[in-house]
């Protein structure tokens, strides 16, 4: 077919259907070879999910190729045409292009790459991930909780997120930390400990992800680290203690399933966490990063600054901040914009029909939203969010099935708005009869 269409058509075909070729050091991945090349591989992989028509992807291409060449033989660099292979993109939750994922030791738990889009930044991130992978393997081979042969045979999962602590490392890591630590004291011969092990490991991974590492799950072999066992009066196994800065350790006496452990960890996190940031939508990155990172993002559209002044706007922002504090356990994202600044976004969320201020709660994974129909007050918003938190409330698909174009705007300076200055034009000295009629 390409021979019939000739060289011009051939060029167009290549431009639309792929950004990489066999001559690049970027390995092209498809649903046919992905499992064998990436999932079953011992190597660290960086994988870009792209669409050929995407401008950001086209700009990334030369940097991605350069990084692949630099990392050749060290880290594998691949690319998936997720427009052509939508099933593969969908499998990894790809909702925008380009999306870059790092497949490390646990290939079933890919990490999102959030770094810069230059070859230098990509190479730095790859080497950092590689260093972590190697150190994990090193600590795993040193015995204990991480990944001994006995643990694998007893049905344990991936232990990479359980931090192994010792008499020497405990104080530095735990007592001097601003994070919350849940520490299991175990004995290798203890049957209850072996039963807990896979639950503790699975919970560690989930908790690390959901709390952004602010709650850590650790393990101490109390038969080896007897200074710690003696200090904390460990007399039975497993014993789990909770450590928070400035407080005495307390015993964890909850259930031993991963869901019980995760629930307690999230309670500890939310009790200690500051309220989420309230961010102004000044760019596409702000909207995308916030909505992609949270189950829901709460978006408010506030009246124009000329309609409210600074004090009026701040009173609306205060209401949002109070609600963000009240619902911080939900770990939602919170955003705001000025009426008219992001008109395409307003249209896609059906905002404007009820006037301003307005509020929508968006699930970016499902591209669905719910609209505040009550008053923009603590009571009205609380009722709206309470309904959402228990899974009630009517939802609608985001217009167009995706976020629209977001305009880059200057952040609000915190001041009252000013009307634009109109230039006075003095026409008294202009003699219209002298104008060349051809110029009119």
C-alpha cells in the first residue's frame, strides 16, 4: 500500500503512526511483547506511553531517544503507542500523554515518573531508581524480613516497603523522625509472625503509597536486636508498637489483616497530616497533577475579583480551607480558579448556570463530576461533601470525556482588582479632510 501511495504518503504514515523506529535505542512495546520484555524482566524499565499526535510527546521524543542511548545496557527504555494500543494504556491507568512509568523490582507496581522532560532529568531518575533497586536487593540478601528464601516459601509477598530496623539504626530512623512509625517486633520461629508477614508487607506498600511515605511500617527481629526488645519490654511475638515524635510509644491492639493495619495507619496519618493545599489553577500541570494524584479533586470557581474584592475572595477561600481541614482524612485535592479564567473547564463541568461561586467534585480516573447545588457555605459544602463521601449524589460525565485546554494565567496577587486604564485620545487637532481616502 505504501508503494502505491508514494513517498509523500509514506512520510505522512510514519509521522502519524509512530515516533520511534527500529534504529532507535528506544524499545517499541506492544501488547504482544510487553509481558515478556518488561514484566518478566529482571531489568529496570522506563516506559513512555504516548500518542503520535500529542505535541508534548513529539517534543519529548528526541530527549527520550538521547536518554535511551545513554542508558543502553544499564536501564531499559521503552515506548508504547497508547493511542494504537489503548488496552495496554488502560491497563496502567494512562489518562494523558506522555505518561512515563518506572517498572522496578515489583513489576506489578509501576511508579509514576514525575521529573523533568529533559534527557538529563530522565537519566538522573533512572539511575536513582536503579540505585534503590540494587540497595533493596542488597538488604534482601542480608537476611531478616526483606526477602529470605523461607519468607518466599511461606507465601509472603513483596517485602520491599517494610523497613528492617536494628539496634544500631532504630533511634536515628524512628525517634528522630517527623513521620509516624508502626514497628513490628518479631521472632523468625514464631508462627503468628509468619502469618502476619504477608499482611504486614502488603499493608506497608499500600500505606507508603496512600500517605506519601509519612507513615512507615517497619520490622525488628527481636531475637537479634535484644537492646530494643529489652528497652520496649517485648515479651511476646508479634508485638506492634506505634511511635510518634514527642510521644511515648503505644501498643497497636487492632486486627492483624492488611485492611485493619491500613485503616489504623491512615487514621494516624490524617490525625497528624496538615490540611491539603488549596491551589489556584494557573496551569495545566496544577490541575492534572492534583486531580491525577487524588481520588477526588474539589474545584471551586470564585467570582471575578472586581465583584468581590480581596476580602470577599478571602472569605470564600477560608470556607474552602475549613472544609479541606474537615475532610483531610479523605485525602482529596483542592483547587480554585476565577470566573472566566478557565471558561473551557467551566463548560466541561457545567459550571456557570448557578452563578458564582460554584463547586464541582471531579473523579479524574472515571472523568465524572458532581456539582454543588446548595449554598457555597460551610453548611452547604459540608452536606455536598458528606453525600459524596458515602457514595451518594448525582454525577455526570466531564464534557468531552477529558479535561479541556487549561490556560496559563498569572496567580492572584492577593489584592483588590483594578479596572483597566483607558487611554484618552484627543481628536481635536485631527483634520479628517486631510486623510488620504485610499487609506480609509
